[in-house]
C-alpha cells in the first residue's frame, strides 16, 4: 500500500467508527462536541481532534486511528490497514449535540 493510500485511510476512518465497531458507547453526559468520551465496561477512550486523535485517560495510550486499532486488536500494521479499510464509509452514530437557547436581549445601539 502506498503512502497516499495510508493517508487516505487516516482521513476517511475516524476513531469513533473504530470504537463503535468495538462495542464502545458514547458517554453523552461527560462529552462535548470537541471531546467525546467512549466507554466499554471499565475501558475509556477520549476522542479528540474531530475524530482523528484519541487518548486513554487511565494510561499513556494515545495516537491516531491506526494506533487505536493496534491497541484494541493487536496484530501487524498490515492487519491494522485491513481493519481500517473495512471501515471506510462507516459513519458512527454520534449524539445530536443540542445547545439550549440563551435568553438575552439584543444589545441596544448606542446613540
């Protein structure tokens, strides 16, 4: 596989997709649009950088989608690429982030 194909996979497959396929669920109460906490039993993974990065708050594990697949499944980098290839086009079920309307008066123009 060429570098451009590896870069394509890195852009097309989010950490959230890998985690959803691995049985993790989004912890909505402890997540924001930018920082999404995923749980599976006692395992926790925080997804950051618009789904392109992740870290484990209980260890030093962190990285991109490839390191996440390697962390969860083990194997060789070829196995990681095969797993990522299977997830191209998969859109994880993200919660619909809603923001409560703010009650504020429009600023009065200074005369």
